[in-house]
C-alpha cells in the first residue's frame, strides 16, 4: 500500500509545480486587495490546489491505463482504494502548508494585503477538502474520471466558493443563531465534533468506494 501512495505522489511531479503557481495565483486574484474573498483565500486555495492533485491523479491513471495494470497485479482493490484516500488526504495537508508558506512569503515582501492565516483557516480548509474527497472518490471509482468531469467541476465550484459566501454571511450577521452558537461554544469542542463528523463521512465514503470499485469491470 505504501508503494501505491508513493506512486500517486511520484506521477504528480508537474502537479507540484502547478500547485505552487496556483497558490500564488490565488493570492494575486483574491488576497491582495482584501475584501470578502480575502477572508477565505487560504480555504479556497487549499480546495483548489488539492483538486489539482486529485483530478490529475485520476486523469494520469486513466491515460496510462494504470488501473488495468494494477488490477492485473497481486494487489487487492481494497489496497488501491485505501491508498487513494491516504494520498488525497496527504495532498490536502501538503497544500495547506504550501498556502501558508506562499502567504507568508508574499506578506513579507509587502505585496498587497495578504491576510494572516489562523488556526480556524487551517481547520476549515482541511475539513472542507476532506468532505470534498468524500464526495469525489466514490463516483470516480465507480464511473471513471472521464465520465465524471462535469460532476467533479460542479463539486469543486461548490466547495471553492462556499467558504467565502458562508464566512461573509456570518461576519455580516453576528446575530445569526449559528454565529451565536459558535461564539458561545468552546472552539476545541466544536473542532473535535466537526472532525469526528468529517472522519465518519470519510469512512462511509471509503466503504462506499470499496463496494463500488469491487463491482467495476475493466
């Protein structure tokens, strides 16, 4: 399984370069001038760049017939699915670190009004991406990357713009019941509850992917 995870990372050499350029582009497009988008720039960047890795991974596998080759080897489909989840989560962690480094570097050279990253940005970004992974992977394992391009794009757009819309709404409406609940609750408890919910969803997603991929014919 470790080799499968390493395979996902190794074939993504171009994606690492693309992700770095994309992270800079995200800050230039949404973070330099401040405003509504700037408050969610780290979250949006993490979602976008992680999607690059996930989609390119499936695209490369399909282009190189990797799945057919892997399924002809003494490797179980269970290992293939679990490895893809592990590598996708790993890419999300790499991406938030990349966004932090890029944002810090740009702010140090005084380019625009780059916002400071907070722990809440990291938590929301990772949980958002893990939810996206939970929605992405089962359908891609079932139908393949090519047949799911429209679906993938719609899911990406939803997760890309949702943080900005939600944060803007909450910041402009401090009397909202949900805002009050968050303000009155312990940050640690909310984070743990959110993490637990997302982990359960991820596990259900992985179980679904296993069942769907087992039945897929190549």
